[in-house]
């Protein structure tokens, strides 16, 4: 379960970055929300052993801040 969840989150992150690069912020917003939902599951203990891609997504949209 955790390996599949980890891969899903990495795929979402890749798509998030692509949407940002293509100025599809409407789609990027939904993908960011998906990463945030996955992060909430990790924090609550529902999903274990997954690397957190959420900070990477935030840094991607605001690298100089």
C-alpha cells in the first residue's frame, strides 16, 4: 500500500509541476489539493511510510521566497 501511495503522490507532483509550467493553474490547484489531502492522511496516521512531496510542490511555485 505505501509503495503505491508513494508512487501516486510522486505522479501527482509531476503533473502539478507540468500544469504550472504550462500555466494551467486551474488544474495545478486541484493537484495541489490532492497532495494536501494525502499529507493530511499521512499526518493523521492513515497512511504510513510515504515520503512527503507537499513541501516540494510549495517550493516549486515559490522558489525564491
